[in-house]
C-alpha cells in the first residue's frame, strides 16, 4: 500500500510539473501587449496607487520618491502565475474541473498581481538604499522575499491545511466505524 501511495504521489508531482511548464510556455507565447495589459499594468497601477506615484503607460514606468522604475516583461510575475495556477488547479477544493480551472486562473492571477505590486513598491523603497551596481541583486532578492512566502502561504492553505482537514475527517469516520463495530459486537 505504501508503494502505491508513493507511485501515485510521484505521478501527481510529474503531472504538476508538466502542467506548470505547459502554462509557462502558454503564457510566454502571449504577445507583449497581452502580458502588459493582463499582468504588468494592474500590478504597476496598484503600486502607484499605494505610492501616490505617477505611472506612464506607454513607457511602463513608475516614478516615485525620485526613482523611476521601468516595468518590463521579465518583471510581470508570469512565472509565479504559472506556479500558483498549477498549485491551485490541483489543490482547490472544487470538485468539478469546469469550475476549478477558471477559479484557479482567477485566483492565481489575483495573487500574482497583488504580490507583484508589493514587489514593485519594495523596489521603489529599496532603490534609495542601495548603489546602482547592486540593484539587479536587490531586485532578485526582493522578488524571492515576496514570492516565496506568498507561494508558501498558498501551499499551506490549499495543501497542508486542506489535507489535514481531510485526514481529520477520515479519522473521525474511522472512529465512528470502530465505535459502530464495537456496538454491534456488544449487542451479540
């Protein structure tokens, strides 16, 4: 039985990796205008609202606190969207696939845009503290510092917490069966 679980778990992991790569390839194939409209602009708008800044749509720049940041396709959070969609697509507690996929797309998009907006705000604040030569490394570090905890929270919420609830329910059902079996045995 343990080997069957491991086999099933391995297949699920391989399937999840394949889906994540497929979604990433599909998103990467989108034209720049679609990525800008769907991912970059919403995150930049949220960041500028928070910062009280100016967002120039044609140049995709945020100007705040004496800093100008250009939002490019690499900063669009599409890779994070691919991973979040895969996680949510497999782990959402919606039984019908026809409902789960759109819910996973919408949820992953919302989480990706919000997390990216936080990252953009932190980049504006960090720009004044670090020399220009260190900004690429700071950019990467801030991305990891934002996206990794968000992904961990999604994992905890939809995988760990949900599986704990399922196993708790299963334990309760097993206990009821044992109690029922004990009552039936006592009646004989």
